[in-house]
């Protein structure tokens, strides 16, 4: 699929935020460290520093199968919030959960 600048991008155990738009099948440069506003899965509140995972479309606190650890929230977020402030850890995990 096409990728928009600012979107979360996962490639295996690597996660980052697209730094520019890219058409489907084209390379896209991603930023793996830093602070970004990313989509948040609703239904669970975040506390500062809790582990965050990428579920393919949004950040979640659920470490379920297929979810990739990406970093921690820098601000508390309510369960109904649809976006949150995330500090990416910049390091691929040793194994996928």
C-alpha cells in the first residue's frame, strides 16, 4: 500500500515513522528514534513509561502475538484517545512476541 509521511512502518522486527510519502512497492525512509504522535488503540489508558507495541495499525499496551515492541509513551493518555505521544526506542527487539 502507499505510505504517507508520518505513518508507522514495520518491516520484520524494524519499526519507524515514514519521513516522506512513498508509493506502493517503492522504498521509504523511516526514522527509528525520536518522539512522534502515533495512532493509539482505544480501550486502554497509557501511563508514562509503559511498554508500547505496534499491532499493525496503532500503538497498544498489549504484547500479544504479532505485536512488536516499539517504545514508551511520554504522556499519559485516556482509554478513549485515538493518538498518543510515543518515544521510539530505536532498537529492534531480540525476538518478536
